């Protein structure tokens, strides 16, 4: 099951309100989702979403793919930068050390 982090629209006519959710990629936009991760109100001046950062990071580390719009919101709130630093730290910690081997020549 491919999980995407995306927006679902709620609110009323001409007053949109979006939820940031983790959902199966095969489900419709406003269909069933796995978890609500935050709320985004585009009509507010700040334009920043209210997110559950720990849960968003957890989903990202498990391989959930954010949509373009959600990735932009994550960048604005600073969660994406935190995810990338954690990911970089994890990959450098896992990188095996290279060992130089000396090759002896025959007859020399």
C-alpha cells in the first residue's frame, strides 16, 4: 500500500479548510484516510499549517510520499528540513567505512 501525505478539503462554500492526512494513494481526495496530521487554513495571513510534527516525521521515515503542495507546507513549517537532516544523519551513520587493501605483487 502506497501512502501519500496530502490535503483533504473541508469547510464550507468559499471558506476552504484543509486537513493534512496520511492516506492510501488509491483512495479519492476526500475519501478514507489513515490519520489526520494537521490543519491548513489558506485564508489566514500566516499561511502556516498546524501540524503534528512527530507523526509527520514518523510517516516520512516510514516512506510516505508527500504531494507537491504538502511538501511546500512542510518546507514553510520547517518539518521538511528537520526530516532531511535526520535522514542525512541516518545515512552517514550507516555508511560502511572503506578499508584499503594492499596488493602484493608476485615476484617483487
